[in-house]
C-alpha cells in the first residue's frame, strides 16, 4: 500500500519505518521540503518525499501526524479543503492537548472531527495518538501487544486502519463512530497528568477481562 505521511516528526518517521518493514511504500510531505526529504531518508529505501501538490493523488491512505497548532495549515497544504482527499482513508494521530497541563485544546468536538471538516469527503479514523513513536513496531507476544483504540464512521476506512495497525504488531479496539474521538483524545491528556504525577498510567486503569456475554456499548466490529 502507498501510505502518505503528513508530518515529518518522530512519530511519522517511526510509523513509516514500521510500515516499510511490513512491505508498504511510504510518501512523506510537510511544510518544509528539506525536513520531508530528511524524514524519508530516515525511513529508508521504501520512503520518499513528495511535493504537497502531488501528495493526495498518490497516497492511498493518509496519516496525519502533525502538531495541533499546524493541523489546519497542513491539511490545506495537501488540498483537503479542495476535496482532493475525497474517498480516502485519513488516519488522524493528532494529540490536541496542552502538554503542560493535559487539557484538551478544542473547546468542542475533537481534532479528528476538525480533520473531517477540513478534509472534505475523506473517511477519517482517529487512531495511534496515545502511543509514542518508540512503541512501533511491537514484536513481542501477541497476547501482550498494545491495544489501539480507533473510531470512525466508514467501515472500509476502519478496516484499512485496523489492518495497518496489525502491521505495527498491535491490536485494535473499536470505540464507535467519530463522535467518540473527543473521549479518545481526552485519554491522552489523562495519561499525561498521571505521568506528571509520577505514576505509570498503565497502572492507573483497572485490569479488566472482558466478558463476551455481557452487554456493552453499541459499536461496529471490524
């Protein structure tokens, strides 16, 4: 698959390397061509930088890995507001939180819903925002692999996202539609607050074994 990375930071590079190892081709773009070229070089032979103008037409799946403050500009740069991402799966990894306090920055809605508004016609999935780049790829035992919470409104986009997460060595948990993205994004702020308090967030939530027979939230399984 031709995966397009919108972003040139550590997360984009780590995801690109992991997906390249799984056999995918990686396109990298951003506001600074030199940084995009450098990021593609760090990914390796499967990575190449590309002009923002050509990015949307060549990427089969778009992964948004940019800072909250540059999100709108980045999506306009690749023609999201012009409909160039129509019909494409767009995976939003944005962490829309204040890193000093853990407070979610959008007053209403979520970063993922903003992406959906700006990327006209795209099928947006929220995923991968809770894990640092160093998490990927995971190559340990399957029963110990990370669980990546995802949410979105298009079944095909959710399936493609789950497949790509599987290629990272992780599992998925479907939260529901994109309306669940705010809660998913707030979880990142919670994690930051727990870390700032001097504790491991892994031990700040209950260890629960799901009961398959118990009623739960109504979600679509992928």
